[in-house]
């Protein structure tokens, strides 16, 4: 299948190219596009056949439901049974933006989107290309992250081209994604908001407008025996080709432990990757050393994480040792993705 690649500048949108992409969506095709979180692979959410093409292109398991993207609030009525007052509060504060809201669905939504659940995930992205594309298409747009299933989510057009060229109708190349991690998923069907997937909008952000915010226990570290409420969270994910091992603890002990492990692996003839931070980068001499960003600025770490995982693939390392980050604010979302990339292989060291 031939994939058209359109370069569109988010600051000076070429409306003709965007209209051509909107037309592809309306006629049942697939379009990958940038959002403020990660690139998405979109299709008309009300067209079952079109939505099935997304699952095929990604190799996505059919029991993993999709997020429906809208550009205006008035599109909601056709999609959800009701908008509880608390859900409205989240929309008013954080939309358009990196948070997805789970609500009771209507019958208009094809089962293939919700994987048979009686709820649907809805998001209104703030990225100008995403927002305008959905508006021009005139239909709600189902879109998972635009990566092959199991691979790190794409934060640059080149990642999408690498994974999906030849498998989708259009790829819009529109620069780097701001947040770099997928949206927060919050279930607003109950009285208390419950975070099913941590993301750009943090628990602390939600606590600014709610007295109580819960987190699905199944996504907390060490609880992987529980079944997550968000089906997608049960899959291993974000995995580069090499094995990933996370080292958690005080910095001195982590660096020391990585040095020792690295020596052992290199003695066996293996090529070692070290995923570190600006604060520790100079302390590693050998191997493929890539910093995710500064510990003082978790947003840069979130922004680089997936691209760095892909860089290790390109470098062809055999094993990756990754420094953990503190689990506060955006650190929850960062560690959630890192732990999954590592298949839950976390080693605690030091104090
Ligand atoms: O930032 C994002 O959310 C990106 C961009 C493209 O918008 N999209 C994205 O989609 O990350 P995806 O498909 O990779 O992740 C969607 C997550 C999955 O974990 C899925 O299981 C969950 O949302 N989800 C979808 N519908 C759900 C529902 N009704 N109840 C619970 N979880 C749901
Ligand atoms: Mg995904």
C-alpha cells in the first residue's frame, strides 16, 4: 500500500494538505497525525471497517479499546450517555489537552472501538494539526498511538514512518510532540476520579480540582498480579529489542551497580546501553550512554523517553541499564512507561 507523507508546519498549517487528509478519514482511510502527547493513527470512529484497519496496521490485539478524539464539546452528545458534573470539571480545566476521560458510551459507537466495554475513552487534543484535522474531517477520530503494537510510542514523524510506512494511507509529519508520553486516562463514571493510566496531567493536577483522586491499584509498582481496569495497561509495551533493566535507589548506589553490571556484560562480549540522566552522564565511560534529560526537569525526561528507547534499538545494544526516576508528579508516568519497557524488571539498590 502506498503511504502519502505530508509535511505540515503546525505554526503555518497548509489547509489543502490537511483537507486531503481529512478527506481520507471521511472516506474510510487511515491517517497518522501529531498530537501534543504522541503521534496517533486515526480513522473515522463511526466507521467499523475503517477502525479495523487501525488494528491491522498496528498488529493491535482486538481486546484493547481505542480513544475517540473530538475537536469540539458538542460532538460529545452523540458519543456518551451523560456527562457527570465531575467530568465536566475535568473538561473545563484540562481540555483541549493531554487527558482522556472514560464515560458511559452510546450505541452509536461501534463495538470494535470499545472492545465490548460499556464505556468509551474520549479526548480533545490541543495540538493545532490534530484539532484542525478532526474538525475538517467532521467525524470523531479513533486513534491509538501510531506505533507497531508493543513498540515505544512515536514522538517524532520519523518513528511513525519507521513503523507504519506502507501500512497506512497518510502520515502527517508535523514536528516533535510536546509531552512525549500518552495522555492520562481517568475514569469519570464513578463519584471519585480514578486514574487508569498516568500521563501529562498528573494526580497532583487533578487534586487541584478534586478533594480525592484514586489511582488504579493494578498500575502501581509491584501490583502486576492485579488486572488493570484499562485493558491496554496489561500488555508489555514500549519494548526496544534489547532487554531493559531498571536500577532504583540513591544515585551513588545506582551508578555503582550499573558500572559493575556493565563490566560483567562487557566481559561476556555484550554491547551495553546505559539510559541515564544529565546529572550522571559524565560518570559512565564505556558503552552506549544516552541521557533522558535532567532530573530537575521531569518534563524533558518524559519528552525524550520513547525517542531514547528507539535510539538504543538503532545502536544495536544487547542490554540496557536504566536509571529510575523519583515517582512524583510526572515521574509517575515516566516510571510507569519505563517499568513496562523493562517488563517489570526493576532492581533496588543502596539505601
Ligand atoms: O495520548 C494519547 O492518549 C494517544 C494520542 C494518539 O491521543 N493515544 C493513545 O492511545 O495512547 P492508545 O490506544 O495507545 O492507548 C489507549 C489506552 C489503552 O490503555 C486502552 O486500554 C485505554 O486507553 N482505554 C481505551 N478505552 C478504554 C475504556 N473504555 N476503558 C478503559 N480504558 C480504555
Ligand atoms: Mg499505545
